[in-house]
């Protein structure tokens, strides 16, 4: 009788041999005369049409290089490795791409040529960005960086993550915010928030290139089927992660442990800024404040202040930012929520301090 572990090993070897034989047959059918072909492990499971297309691209590069080589004057360049932008596209480009904007004319030409080679039907989505507004500001990249790499990562419906880094591991705490905690809704609320958090955690791990041991403290759930649903959902969300990883089932304390390969140094972007009120002390970026106010306002309008007027007390600088311009942020709130929010500048407030008050002047958040 063969032990289970040995049976698994034997099965894996057989599957590997069958895959090798399949690839050999495929390569033999598409290999150009007079050439040899090396098949890398990434080719496993690929269809013959995909391998043939890749081989044709390589053959075209070879032919183009030979033509340059014949006419080239020494010293000259006849072949060059892909630039950084093209190599990134090679790894992540797919049919879902609808636009690629480039603000450098030389790089624009290179990327356009590369896309025309790998996906001619998508060549038109490569566009040259040439305006006075910086490209990162135009497409909100700076805002995304500051809101995505801080200690707190916000999610929809008021939930958020707290991400802490230690020398030994990473810790992620899932918080539901100020949502309903009624007994009859607590389990369903926990499941809903945990599923949202699992999707965001999978995104944050890739975004920050977090590696090593990651411990996630999800909201406790009583029902075993809910814990299994969360575990399966997290695995599904991370199946496209290129880094090798392993996910353990939830413990009885609601903790899920993840190990993830360190592909490159972890992305650590500083998102705090100098506090204009106090010298030497750093604060969270002001741009993050508006996102927090939006989340709190949405929660209040659906809960404690559903039928009451709301006044936002805030620092005069932030009050001006919210009310000036057209359409102002306050106008957008009115169009979205059909409620007019009164803005009350308060000189006594610190730069990022704010309070929501009802018509009686009582603080509701």
C-alpha cells in the first residue's frame, strides 16, 4: 500500500510528464525549419495558438534584427530589450484595457509600436497625453496613492482596514465602522463587511507588495458556513496574484494567516504631511480628509441624521475648499443626497478637525 503523500507525488510526476509530452508535440507542429525552441514553465497549459503567436513574434524580431545587422555600421544597436513600460504591459495587458495614456512622446511611440505587435486591434487605445495639467493629477493618481498607502484603507459603506507593519509580520484589522450592531443583523453585517474586506485585502497585498507573514483579524462570525464562505472568497480574490502565497482557514479567534512571497522590496510610500498648526508634527494628508467626510456623511444621512438637518463644523481653509468653485463639493453632495449641508467655519478647530452637528447644536459625530 502506497502512503497518500507518495501517491500525490507519483500523480504529480505523471501529470508533469504528460504535460511535457503535450508541449513537445505542440512545438514540433509549429517549430520553424532550422530553428530550435526552448519552452519555459509559463507555457504550461497554454493552447497551440498562443504558443504559435508568441513564436511568430520572436521570429519577426529575429528577421528584423538580421536585416539591421546586414546593413548596420559599427558600432550600432540592432536589438534592444523591452523598456520598463513595455515589459509591464507584457505582464498585465489584457482585453479589459480601454485606454493607455503616455505623456512622453518617445515612450508613446515605443508603446504604440509594442501594442501594435501584440494586439493590433488595440493600437488605437494608446493615446499621447499633452496638456498643462500633470497626468497624475488629471487621472487622480496622486489622490489614489495618498488614500491607498496610508495606515487606514477605507472601503464602501463606512468599513475600513487598519494596516500595521512590524519587524516580524504584517497585521490587518477589519473594522465595520459605525454600522448597525443589532443582534439580529450582527452576523449578516459581519459577513458583508468581511467579504468587502477580503477583496480589498487582496488588492492591498498586490498594491503594496506585502510579503512574509500577514495576519488578518476579521470580524468574528458564529456560523461555520459564513467562515467557509469568507475563506473561499479570499482564495478566489487572490487566485490572480502572481506572487506565491498560501492561505490558512480562519482560526477559532477569527484570524486568517497568509504567507506571501517577497517578490521585491515592499512598497512603502509616505502619505503624511507637515502639520501647519504645529511644527515638527506630521498629520495625515488633507486630501484623505475629504474621503473621510464623504464616508461619514453618507453614514449619517442613512442613519442618525436621516430626517434632521446637518451642520458641518470645520477649519476655515477646508470650509472654503468644500464650498468654493462650481460645482463645489457641497453642490455634489446636494445632487447626490438631495440634502443641503450647512458649512460652519470654526477658527478654533485644528486643520483636519471636523464635527457634524444637528439643528440643536449637538454633536452627532
